C-alpha cells in the first residue's frame, strides 16, 4: 500500500502535502536473477482549485495576448517557411559573436557603458515595432543580439570592479 492508498483509504481526499511528489524504484526479478526491470512509481501533487484558477487567469492575461501579437507579426512580415527560425538564429549569432563587448564594463566607466548599451538596446528594441520587412527585422534582430551581448553578465562584471 503506497502513500496515496493510505491517505485515501479513509475516504478523505489527500491534500497537496500528503501527496508530496515521491518516486520509488524497485527491481523485479524472475527468481534466478536473470531478468530484471526497474519499475518506477510516481505520485503527483493534487492542485488546489483556487491556485489552478489563478494560474489559468494569469496565463490568459499574459500568454494569450503575446501569442496574438506574434501571430500578427507572422502575417505582417510574411514569415513563411523558416524565416521565423532565422529571426531567432540571427539574434544568437550576434549575441555569441559580440560577447567580447562585455569587456567594455572594464574598459569604460560603468555609468557611461551602461548608458550607451542600455540606450542602444532600447532603441533597437523600439525600432522593431516600426519594421515592415523581413530584411529589416533581420538587421534589427542582429543589432539587438549585439547589444544584449554587451549587456550579458553585467551584474557579475560590476560586482568585481
């Protein structure tokens, strides 16, 4: 008898604390030790209905509008085939290639470097709203990756000054 059966045996529903996630592995053999298989039992937590409603409401208010905007971007920029994938890829190519810009935190005074980099990032991010072509969006995504490459690890860099 496992924890679920013990708790639910009296007819009461188990609580989230009673059903804390547990995993058990046991080895089953045929007696002579030749065949063995691992059996894993997992019990899951019960989700409280009020918490579930809160999570669903947050997803409805935050995730659905984002998906709607992204689907509009897909049609406005005629993102057919692998064009959307290229928008993601070009960002990370620039991010990786321009990671050396992190040295700007050591080379220039942090207040000046932060101003320049954050302004560049904000400008490029804002200009993405005005682009009307896939090529323009590719250029802006590249510049955004470049500016984020300069922003990366800024907290750690500043803490070592």
